[in-house]
């Protein structure tokens, strides 16, 4: 879920469908198969990450005052985490999930460095989460699990639902620095991919998740639109839930083929000429046609299992 720039009231269907998920971590290293096409990304100047600790310290004071007593904070540039528990809990979420996922994401995908602070506000359960949204943000209808507000890079979460939603929103927060004009289908495909993930050495890897069974049913009933149409569809329209699933498992497929990182960079670097990413998608799979890839992708989706057997 990604909030728009106009306020907090958001479409909540996708978040409402999201079950409790825990971020799974494993220590097993797997190496993605190298993509066969040459890297055609344009060179970007290397940048170093600025230390935002002073700015984060100031934000910490402001937000702790806003949330009131009984909250603790932890800082590690570019993140401030505030939680309605103790400092150990704040530090643990910051280190393991926030920093653990984003440092891997950054290494895999990003050229740009986050140069502005991100604030992660975690609440233990719906009561505290909703009270904060209503009293502090004046939002009476927040998405069920949490959201990312891009205007000031604030992420708000009911963390009792697990780390999956947090990693989804963190993916949006990171992409906003590196690929700000990313279209919804690819932004939500990437965010959804990491709702269920593992750390494999220095890599973050998406795993099958709760969005799979409905997608498999739609494929079996021949009711799913084409991959080509996905890139130009009204993503948050009538078929929003299925669009999320299709985009997620297209990203998952490219990940497992060792193509996702290269596609992300090629799409990002050519988005001015190819804003939907369709042309770059076709090039990524060439000489296969996208229609042939679509058939292979459907067969591959039907081989996946969730929950795992
Ligand atoms: Zn999202």
C-alpha cells in the first residue's frame, strides 16, 4: 500500500486482504542465475550516504512529543524507529527488519542513496495504531495494516501483524529515492514480493506468499489478463487485488530467473522513453516473445505452493 500525496485517506482493499505475515530469515546463500543480456544501464555518478543523525535526533524529539509517554526510539541514519514499547524493541526492529532489509535492497537495486530521513512508527495492535492515526494524524480511516506517506517519508504500522507489511512499505520508501517515477504495477510488484522474504547472505529474496492461491485459481479458470495488459492497466481499479498478485509473481519469476535486478535498473534508466516498462520487459525476455513468456510464466506459477508443503 502506498499513500497518495493528498492525505491519509487511502484505498484499503489490498491492505485489508493482507493476512498476518512474519518476515522469515534464513542464513542459506543462493546465487541468482546471471542474466544473459548485457547491462545497458547508463552510468550514474557514485554518491555516498549522508549522515542524517542530527536531523533524525531532532525528529525523534518532535515525534516522541507527538506520540506521548510510553514510547521509545532508536536511530540509525537514515532511519528513526519509534515504538509503543521499550528501547530494546525499537532497536531490534531497526536492526533486524528495517536496516536488514533496506541495506540488502539498496545493494541489489539502487544507485541513489537515501538523503532524507525516514520515520518508522510502530504500534502494538489496532487500538494503539488507530488511536495514533486519529489523534495525531487526524486520519479516521487508515489502511488496516499500515502505510507509507511519501510526502514526508513516514511509515506507520500495526506491527503486531508481523514484519511483512513493514518490508513492503520500506521497499516503496527506498524506491522513492532511486526510481521516483516508477509506475504502480512495478512499485507494488516489488513491494509485494518482499512481504514474504528471507535474507540469504547479503541478499533479500522474495518467497511465495498468501497472494498465490487466488492467482492460481484465476490462471486455471483462464480469467487472468495478459502480462502485457498488466503494464497499462488501471492498477488500483476494479481488479486491484489480482493486479497486485500478478505483478508480484511476475517480479518473483524474474527474481528466480536472475533477471529482476537488471530489469529494475534498465526500466529505471529508460523510464523517460518507456514509462510503463513494457518495451524494456519485452527486451529483457528477447528473443522470446512476451506472449510465449506469459504462457511459461503461468505454468511456473502453477508449480508454486503456498502454504509450503
Ligand atoms: Zn504497496
